[in-house]
């Protein structure tokens, strides 16, 4: 995986995640993580978390606001709650969080290190340094307020941390991965998420190596007082030419609008998922489909969950599409279909539990569902985005639709 995986605009949103959704996010995030570890290993879970496009899609499939900065907080919190009880089994630990919880990260790492045997003090220093780099070495106008540190029993780790800019009402998310990390101060990020805000002082750029050395030499030879006097003497001079811009990164634009629009979704992929659910569902889940309350709609959600578990990085360029699995807490693209959500968790949990006992059929059926969706998307057809949203909202009451505004009423013409 490339060290820099891309960037994104993340509008700042206020509000909170209601308990009914937070509890479900905890369960779904935990069991999806188990499935990834089972198929690909825990190092791969770290790589996924260090990829900003995947991370945003992961939050969207769990029913969060598909485009907002709140995904970072809610996903980090859900993983901490969901994976902590599984830490002995999986060997994965989620530390830190938002605000005061972020400051507890070093203490958590030391405690976990004493329990499982890695050097917790060294990782605590890594946590502090990661935060310092993104708050001081990267001077981009964003103040850090969230720091999540995910570490495995063998000391490998990923960091997801986020800063906000109150003036622009945007957030920037930073991703770190210990894999192949050679230096904390020479382009260490796997990605930085956020809209360009003009000139950024980035002392971690390899082109800034001479600047870093010069700063240390100045501090050693002149001392802070002399440096301050020289700086004041330079204030009246003409500004230096702007530095050459950094190479452009793949850029995921998360728009201000709450509603999911056609331009936010790759329609052929959505059609592939819907077609796979209709085609593979009856073949791969015959017993499941005989269970009351479980039907094609649940299989559609499972197909999108399967893509998040198995998909490659290029599959996540349109995170909005994954909100079609379980909707969104703010009714965009439609209310959370609670009954479908609960069945998704039940089916995935059953598949993972059976896989642990050597019964792989259900878990591999989910992978076949994802494989089929990719094959069908080349020629599958279906409703456009607006029609699909209208159809889903019309059925929302039957699916147990719920949002921050309450439960969805039945259609007026019924």
C-alpha cells in the first residue's frame, strides 16, 4: 500500500450518534473486523484502517452520515467497544479516542504492553510523536481533537487522527501505518484527508529535510532569543517566493450536501450489487431466505458488507454507495432499516462463528456474493439513484426504518 493513499473533504457536523445506532455499529464493526482477520489476517485490517477511502466506506455501510467528519469519531468508538472484548482472541487493541480519551492513549499502550508483552513505553512515545507531527510539523490550520491508535499483539499499528478548522467548518483526517515506516518526520503518512486550504507548512515532506536540519542548527548556534530577534528584523521584508506545490494526491471530495445524489454513486457498481443479491441470494442462502424477516433486502445489505470485507482499494472511490446498505441516521439516503441491519449482523455473526469451528460455507457464500457483484456490474441494469431512494423510502416503515427524527410512519396511502 502506498504511504499516501489520498485525501478527502470532510464537512464538520454537530450532533451525536443515537444509542440504538451506536450499539449496532459496535456489533457490525466488530464482526466485520473478525471476518477480515479470518480471511486476510490482522495486518490487513490495519492496512484497511490506514486507507481513507476504505475507512469512509466502512463508516457509511454502518449507517453513519456518509460524507461527514463524524464517521471518524463514530467508527473509532465503535471499533474500541466492539474489539476490546475480542482483544485476547484477535490480538488487536484499540486505544485513544476523542478529546480526553486521546490523552489516555500512552497509558493504555503501556498497560496493554505489560499484559501481552510488547514494548508499551516505546509505542506510547510513538503515539505522542505521531500527534506532535500532525499538530506541529504539519501546519495546515487544523487542530487535532481525535487520536485513535490500533495495535496488534506483535507491536504493529495504525493511527487514525483528525483535526478541525472552525473557520472553514472542515475536518482533516490523518492516517498512519507502522508497516514500512522508516522515519516519523520524512513523509510518514499513508494519507492525509482534507480539502486543500492554501499553502501548508509540511516539515515531513522529504524536500524539507534541509529545512529541518537548518532549524536544528539555528537553535543550537543562536539560541531561541537570538532567533526571535532575527525573525522580528525580517518581518518587514518582502515575502519569499511560494514553495513549489506538492504532487497531487488522489482526492475524494466529500460534499456539503446531506442527500445522496446520482453524481455521488457509481451506478454500475450499485446495479451489480443489486443484481448479485437477486441472482446469488436464492442459490447461496436458501435456508436463510426461508427464515421469517429475512429476504432479498437483507441479502442486498450483505452484498455491500461483503464488498467492504473483500474489496480492493479502487472499489471505494464512492463511499456514498455503501450508505445504500443500511441508510443513514439523518435519513440520507433513507432511514436506517433496523430490521435489515439486525439481520445483517445476525447472518454475519453466524457465518464468522461457524467459520471458527471449521464450517466455512456461510462465510465463503458472502465472498461469492461479492465476486458475483463484480462480474455482473459490467452489464447489469436497474433503477437510477433517485428511483432507488424513492422505492426504499416507500418501504422504510416495513423495514423498521428509524432515524434521529424517530421511527418512520407507514405510507399515507396504506
